[in-house]
C-alpha cells in the first residue's frame, strides 16, 4: 500500500500564501532598488550643490579680487601723482637753502671785499653737501684775510679753501680818477651742509 500525502489546506489559501510571498519578495526588491536609486540621486544632487557652492564662492572671490586690484591700481595712480608733486616740490624747495647762503654771505662781506662770481653746485641727491665757489676782489690782502677768517668761523661753511689769490692791477675801477687800482683777486671753495 502506498502512502499519499494529502493536503487538507485548501488550494486557494496556498495560492494566496504563495502570491503574498512573491508579492513581499518583489516589493522588497523594488524598495531596495528604489532606495539605491534615490540614494544615488541625492548623492549626485549633494555633489552638484557642493560644486555650485564652490563655483559661487570662487566667483565671489574673483569679484572681490577684481575690486581689490582696481583699488590697488587707483592707489598706484595716486602714489605716482603724489611722487610727481613731491618731485616738483623738491625742485622748488631745493632753492630754499640758497637764500640762507646769500644772507650769511651778506653778513660776512665787508666793504673792502666783493664778489664778482658765485657758483653753487648742489651735486647729486645722495651727496650730503653743496659745493660753493666764490670769485671776487679785495682792496688788500689784509681785507681778504679778514673775509676768509669770517667765512671760516661761520658754521654753515665747511672746508673753506683759498684756491687762488693774486694781485691784479685794474684801471677799470678807477676810471674817474685816472688811477689804477691794485686789487687782490681771489677764488675760494667750500662746502655747505644740505639742510
């Protein structure tokens, strides 16, 4: 005798169970697939937003740098203009110490000594002194010595050197009297400290 298995559960219940099992399995597969797709989608959106944010920051930095560059150029133009003005003012003020030199020389000069030529050599900007050359006449060697002593004692004049002193007979100064004058012609060189 053979044994047969008999299933007492109705076939519709078994079919429904199998259907539910398939339904849950495929629902789980679809849910997993959808969650993977959505995860990938949101990851892509996040990466894209990060790139957009970085691009926006770079654009903002570029604009900020552009404004800074424009400001630097404006400042450079202003500095160039101020340098030109300063150079013009330096050219104007370079003559200012010369009036002090003339005033000191006028105080030192005596009635028996006078200048026929005065040369001021300011030299280069990096030099710290001005070179002064005096050419003139004096009635006697004593008067010339007196003038030389006074100019040497003046603190403004440094390294005073009598380059040349010679007696000169000159009829030009004694025109009205018909006499010839004996004058001492001299050349003096000295340095003046720049102020």
